[in-house]
C-alpha cells in the first residue's frame, strides 16, 4: 500500500509557464513542470536513458526534451515519446496549496 | 527558452528547391558540358547537405513541430545512406562517449589512421560499401554485433522494416534503369551519395580528428572552425562543433550566438578549414608512426566560471534557445 508523503517543493511562481525546475529531496532528484495550460506535474528528475538531469532540458507543450541526447517524454504521463529513450519516467502526484507546489514522494 | 519552426523551415525549403532546380538543370543539359556543373551542385546538395541535415534533424532540434523533423530526418538519412534508426542510436552513443576508445562508433580516423580508408571515404566508397552490406543484412533481420551494443531490442523491428523499404526503393530505381537502358536514374538517386560526399567528408574530418581521446571535456576533443556562409549553409553551422557537443539541445541556427556567449571559456577557434587541416594532416601522419600522439588544445587559463570578458555575469540558463 502506498503511503503519501507530501513535501513542499517550491512556490508556483518559481516555475515559469512551459518550463521545468529541479527539486532534490532525501537523496532523490525530481523534475517539476508547469504546462502551457498552467497545470503542474512532477516526474523523476533523471532521464531513463543516461541519467541526465531533465531540469536542464526543454519543455515544449507536454513534452520534456532531455538536454544530452534529445530523448523525449510526455511529462504529464511519464511516457517515453522519442528515441533514444525507451523507458518511461515515474510520475508523482502534485498538489497546489496556498501558492506552493507540493509533491507526493510517498513510498509503496 | 522556446523553440519554433522558424528559421529552419525556410532553409529547408531553400535546400529542397535548390536540389530540384539543379536536378532539372542537370537533366535539361544532358549531353552538354553544362550538365557537369549542375550535377556537381546537385551532388553536393544531395550527398553533403544531407549529412548535416540528417544529423540536425536526428537531434530533433531544428523544428518545434515534431513531424517536420521526423520527415526531413528520414529524407536526409536516405540521401546520405545512413539507416535512420541505426544512426540515431549510434549518434546518441557518439555524444555520450565522444572519442572514448572502444565506445564511440563514429570515429572517422581511428589510430593509427588508414589513409586508404580516408581516401576511399572522400567519395563515401568504403562507408557506403559497408552500409550496403549492412542494409541487406538488416533486410534479412540480422544486426551486426557492434550495432547490437547500441541499438536496443525494441528498435530492431524498425531497423528491419526501414531496410526493406530502402531496398525496395533501390530495386525500383534499378528496374527503371534497366527498362530505359540507362544509368541516368542512378545519377539522381543513389550515386549522388558518392559523387557528392566529398564536401561533407572534408567538413566531417575536422570535427574530432587528431584530438584527445578518452576525455569528457569537449573543448579538448572537438573543433570550432570559422567558415564562410556557403559552407555554413551546407554544413548547418556544425563548424561550431565544440558548442554543439557541449549543448546538443541548441538548434543549429543558434550556435553562432552560443559561440559568442562561450568563446571566452573556449580554446581559440580555427580561422578556416585550411587552418584546421594544417593541424590535422601532420597529426594523422604522426599518428601513423606514433598512435599515442594527439593534438593538445590550450584552454583559457585565466577564465573563472561565471565571468565574461566584460566582468562578472550570471549565466541565464538556456537563454540562447
């Protein structure tokens, strides 16, 4: 059973629309996204291809492009969308509370 | 930090338009000496421009619209005779392990260099012979051992399918050529990969040849060379090769700007391709006798991270995109 663990990651205004921000917590790294329609999402922070920080990548619509090999993921679902990535990203629940972005990093 | 389809889209049209115009010119002037310059230009547009375009569209950085990237990538890959799925993965490895011995599959002159191979590849002869053998092999659902190292299993079916499509296209060209009792169709499809390859090879050899192996610092294993606008059109600004390796997400049309941002932290760029060759040819000759030799690039010693020539600066992440 999954146990929720909500962590205050950043303010909503710290992520620009159609952009990504790195968030590190408890030895793990995450990527937080703000989509063009002003929704927030979170995934694992490292590309599944060669462990590069996705926060250094480029957000286009609902796609995050890895800065190293240009592999692509749909950050709203985590799905791998373009070579050289084949393995999808893990996604995390997000909640907005009083102008803060909260990420659920809970464990199984 | 945004990407759009402009200015790559007009440049794509210019390339394709020049290809069509030079092809029509070659056809209309057949049997006259005028067909030679037309085929010369057509060959460069087909066999050399396609190399830089295959590369750029393979990165997927030129256009925001994905399908334009993908369509242009498939077309350019066919022209330069590089199977798209194989080379996409090969190139990913090249960016991960640039000039790492035993890992980088795209080294043009392994030490000690073979001048026979280099001369043959000036017209893509050896590389195309290998590519044809591999294409046939892929059409029969077989991958080379080296390819198995960097092409994941999930992509194999795509490799085999594309190989069969390409073979079908070449079979149609061959059938038409036999039907009209002429080699002419091959002059427009297939052979330009060879007779037009020389310029992309001339550029390509400057990227890493003679530089340090087994280093992760791209300033030491890649060259940035100043080129004239025609060369940069053919080569899609890949003369800024150090910058490209450091920031592969930056589209080709932003590389000059990126170069201006970074140049104070970079080795001195080469003033021309000839200046680069004045270093490369002696290095290759020496590596024939001494494979451990390489060219050591000098890095700016006084530079401190976070400063520019004008003073302290805070880098704006991705501001050149």
